[in-house]
């Protein structure tokens, strides 16, 4: 699945694309102090609430807020590593 992250000055939007349609879209306020761990808890909680068990294979990050990009990249590195490890265990 493709995870698209659009980080603007006011909101950050996470959308999951399955190749045909967006199957989930979540919005949060943009805060440059939010850590990768906080993003992970927020995103995984919402995915669980929607009963979506997906593995992110690709990520696109678009941002007008450079201070946020680092933590989004750390989040995706963790998310992708986690997905790779689960594939190795199977």
C-alpha cells in the first residue's frame, strides 16, 4: 500500500492508497514538536479503529514545513522496518 502524507502549515493529512482508491484518510494539526513515536501511536490507533490491517510498502511525503519532515521520515523508516521484519517472520 502507498501512504501519502501531505504536511501543510495548518494540517497534516495521511491517506492510504490501494492502487485504485484512497481507503483511509486521517487529518491532524501540524505541530513541529510532534515526535515520530507520537505520529506512530496516532496513526496506528486510527488504523485499528477503522479495522485496517495494511502493510505500507511505499511512502510519499509532501511538506511545506521542513521542521516536520525529519520526524515523518523517522516514522516511515520505523514503519517500513516493522513491515519488513513481519515479512521475514512469516
